[in-house]
C-alpha cells in the first residue's frame, strides 16, 4: 500500500493531475535551483555545482550518502567533462547544460532502493531498447566498473 499523499490540481481541460508530497517538494527544490543559477548568472562554475552536489550528498541518510559518494566519485573520475549540478534536489551531471545522469536517493521518494538514472542526452542508445535507470542497494567493484563504462559512453 502506498502511503504517499498526493495533491490534486486541475489542468485547463479539467483533467486531474496528482503529485505526491515528495514530487511537490522536488519541484520546489528545482525552482530554488533555477533561482540560484539565475543569481549566479555567468559566474557559475563547475566548482559551484560540485559544492552544491557535495552539500546535498552530505544531507542524505547514511545508506544513501555512502552510495551517492561512490557514484559521485565514479562519475567524476570516468567523465570529468560532465558538470555536477543539482536537479530537482538530486545530484546530477550535465553536458552542455543538459542532464546526462543523476542519482536519486531512496529516502527522497521513500523508495526501497536508490536510483542511478540516465536522461535523453545520454549517449546510451543500443538497438531498439536499452536501460535508462538502475536500482542500487549497494555497490561492488564490478558495479563501479560497469557504471564507469556506462557514464563514459553516456558522456561521449
């Protein structure tokens, strides 16, 4: 049974749209991120994004924080051209301003697993079907190697 509360809103054509409290919080975080970026303007640097991402990771529950720290290390080591940034309150990594991949903590959406996801900008196309997100409950050295390969390909 899903215990997430939703808020109902109505669109122009009177279609009901429901957002969970967690989704609404993520949208508010995204609005704050956009304001921060606008305030920084052209002065925004990769170091600013890195600082923001590391601060967000530090706020996470221990199990999510440990995963996020390793994911951050693997991504920055394998695709240094990707710029860390916050995206809907999640650590994300962008190329030319567009998010390529992101980490979503389990706690954020009250999920049983964290998620490593890839957006449309990721260069992962492989035939007519390929994975765009992965559930994470832990990381082995083999997992880290595979993530490194995926991130390098996604950023290419």
